[in-house]
C-alpha cells in the first residue's frame, strides 16, 4: 500500500511540474503577387511572387516554466524565411528573428540573446502600417525593424507604462577582442497608454564602423502617439536621425547627414472583418532638396482569427536626387538589383496576398 501511494504521489508531482511548464510552436506564412512600376535602370515593370508582405514569414518555439516566488524562466527561438524560395531570412540565420532566454518577475523581464531593439519595439506600437515588411516605414527607416546580437535587455510593464532598455556588445556578429566599441549598440523606450490615448519615446545609439575604424555612429530619437475613436485609430510620429564620424544614413546623399522623418496614419475598421489603413511618410534630409514622400493604403479582410487576405498600394514620390522606392532605398544588390528606382524617379507598387497564422 505504501508503494502504491508513493507511485501516485510521484505521478501527481510530475504532472504538477509539467503543468507549470509550457512550450508552444507558432508561425506565420505570408505571400502574394506584387507589381512595381519604373523598376531597375531601364524603368521597366516588374511582376513577382513576394514573401512576407504584411508579416515576415516565420516559425518559432516559445516556452516558459514557473520557478516559484513570482519568477518564471522564458525562452524564444524564432526563424524567419522566404516563403517563395524556402531560404532562411535575416542573412541565412537559423533563428534570425529572435533567440533568447531569460527570467520574468513582477518587476519585469531580463533577457539574453538576439533580440529586437528598442526602436523596433517602439515602432510595433506606433507605425500605422503595423511594421509591415513591405510598403511602410521599414524601407524608409530600416532601424525600426532592427534586431541586435549579443544583447542584454530589460522589459517591464507597470499599469499603463511600459519601459525597455537594451545593451548589445556586438549588434551584428561576434565580439572582437580589443574592439569594444565596434558594433556596440544600446537604446531604450518608454510608452504610456491611458484610455484611447498612447504616447511613446525612443532612443538608439549604434556604432556602425569597423574594427579598424570604430568611430562612425548613428543616433536616432523618436516620439509618436496614437488616439482611438471607436472603429478608427489615428497615428502621428517623428524621428530625428544623425550620422557622425563618417557614418551614412539610408537614403542620404553624403556621410554625416541629418534626417527628419514624419508620419501620419489612420486605421479604420469598416466591419468586424474588413479594415482599411492609410499612411503618409515624409523624409527631410537636412540641407538638401532630396526629400521623398511615400503613401500607402492597405485593405485587409479577415476570414478567421488565423487567415486573412490583403491588398496594399504604395507610391514613392522623389524630389531632386532622392531614390526611395516602395520597398526602400536601393532594394536589391548587384545582379538582383531589379527594383531600384533611379534618382528623381517615382514608383508605384501594389501587392495582393494571403496570410495564415498557426
């Protein structure tokens, strides 16, 4: 009888421990047909299958274990990929989106590994295009989609206030002995939400030089807000960027440039299943007339909580020597540079696709 009770007790204890742990497989697959006008050096039309339009295609595993005393061990492994080719994204990394482990408590979470920067966390809240991988702020200011290797990060939420800060010893690769400044990146953001209103601030400091020349640095400051009015939500934001010591800003005409980026947007849910979003982005490169606009309109129809259809149209309007395309500055490299926009030219883009979450 004692042995029977011992077996039952051990079984209950094992099941209790198991119940306090969880591991979840998740992902998104997103692909569509895209059209770009005025593409490449010849200004030709481009038709193609494109992956990750509204959301980057990905799969991942997340888990948590209750450690007691209000503590919880957590991890996240998240792999991005191109649905049209099957290739790994983020430069061929296995877990290029996120790869971290850490501890959560009532006072916040402390995380270690490859993680989203503070600017990306900030932008997830304040970009009217919802940080869409195609046709939105990421092509104009890629820092809003950045991740950092070798990062230590803190995130805490206290009522309506969320605070986050991170420090990366080397934001894109491995640390180099004797080059402690090379690749260093750090930043922070604060967000406060109350009722229909939300406002946020963010800062990022990234050293983008080489081991031999560690000086070049990019600094960005951002502020944004949202206001919800029934089925509508309005967005407004501003980002100041400045390059120092030979660093180059995306889209700039020269090193050590400064840039102001402004955006406005409106999201409206016409029915429980159908929503429309419109956004305008304006880049002001200081002391030049090369200041492009980008306009984006997206419609999304939700069949279920997991599957939706979308259509998005964007127009990049360039002035003087600016060369912004609907997918960013100089999209494509070398022989693959087929959707570049020539300086001073404009571009129309459209994509229709399907997205499924699992």
